[in-house]
C-alpha cells in the first residue's frame, strides 16, 4: 500500500495512461464510498485540451483580486508562497480558490506566473478563478479555470497550504490530483494499486457492451451484454 507522498514508476505510468473520467470510474470501483464527491462538478475552461492527462500533488492557495493590497507589505508573503510551491512533494498541481464574489475579477494566472510555476515543478493549475495570456503560457503547462479575463487587477495570495474547494472538489495540500480536459479528481494514494486490476475488469466489461451496440443486433443483445 502506498502511504508516502511518492509514486512508483509503474503507478505514474498507469495513471498517466488513462483519462480522468476513467480514474473516477476506477475510484468508484475500489473505494465505493468516494462515489459522488472528490472531483470537479462544474465546467472549467481548458485552453489546452490536447495535453495528456497529468498527475501531481496539490499545492493549495486562496487569492483575491478585487481588493487593493500594499505591495510592500505583501512581498514577503509572495516569497514565502514560492518556497511552499517549490518544496516537496513534486510534481504538483496548483489548486487556486478565488475568494472574490464573483470569482474571476482578476487573473492569478498569466505568462509570468505560468513560467514561474512550471520552473518550480508544477504541471498546471486548477482554479475557479481567471486565467489570461493564453498564447504565452509555457508549453505543456495545463490550465483548468473558471473564466478567462484580460486583467490581473489587484491579484494577491491570501493564504496557502490550507484546504480549498474548487468547483465542488475539496483539496488538502499534498493530495494527489489527476486532471485533463474533463476536469480533476483527488486520487487516494491507498487505492492506486487496486485500480490497475479494476481497470482490466472495467475495460473487458465495457468492450462487450460497446461491441454489442455496434453489432446492431438490437436491444436484446445489448441487455445480454449488460447482464454478462
């Protein structure tokens, strides 16, 4: 059983080989109590839908952009936040909860933040807030965001390393996150080893049902595949 904030090479390769909806299905199979929560439940803009599924450990942060902040007083918090992002475990997803009402008054993410965070081991961000500078985002850095906006306004970090909730997904610092164009899910580390055999079972089951549907033999054949 995996308990440390590390993954084996085999676990990493397996999780990166399947999409996020499949991960959700497998978690339901091996941890039925997780069905119905632990994943994003609202649409997130994904400007890079062709990027593959990615995994990383959560670096959590809350932010605001509507309120002014004294940049002089704020500088040390900004530097401390960067230390938090750079620290183990990595690679990471930065999970940003925008506390403004409504969220998205100013973009936390753009060309500068994208390049900084990629350099610190981040694979991307998941946020209910805004993003911008999409053509200038470094290659391979994924973004799932609540909106797209032109300005960063008075964007600033409120807190970090705390529990956050983004579009229905509650995340603790250090949680393992799997995400792609569909959204994101928190993956319990203790379930990963059981997910591979469950994937084989799921694939065989779905293949029979899909084949029955494609054969065009009617509802009886489909029902038989379901029962089988």
